[in-house]
């Protein structure tokens, strides 16, 4: 039996600054079933919140499922140190 040793590498997890985050909401109000009205996906929370306000004014619905999505980058220690050096101390 071959034996393998795995070494712990303390990666840093960062939000990928090259990709835009995504915001959206879905109305989950309703007694028997969810309303299902959706805001659509936006790169800023503002349009999603405005969609929720308008939908509440029109329907009286007040419960929403909100989703936020982004992308993450895993950086090994050497890359974090190099970024800090290049950026003058801020990784």
C-alpha cells in the first residue's frame, strides 16, 4: 500500500475583483404556493430592492428570497506575499 502525505497550505480566499457579483430576489409570499415574481439578476442590489418595493406596493406581498452570488479566488501564501509586495503591503 502506497502512503501519501498531504501538507496543509493556508490559502487565502478572496472575492474575485475581475467578476461582478450578482443580486436577485424572488417573492415567496403566498398561503398555498409562492408568488414567484422575480427581480431578475443585477450587478447591484439597488434595482433588486426597487423591484421588491414596487411588488410590495402592487400586491402587499412582503416576503422575499434574496440571493447573492460572487466568484472567489484561492491564493497560495507565495502569491499573497507577492501581491502584498507589488501593492506596497496591501494584498
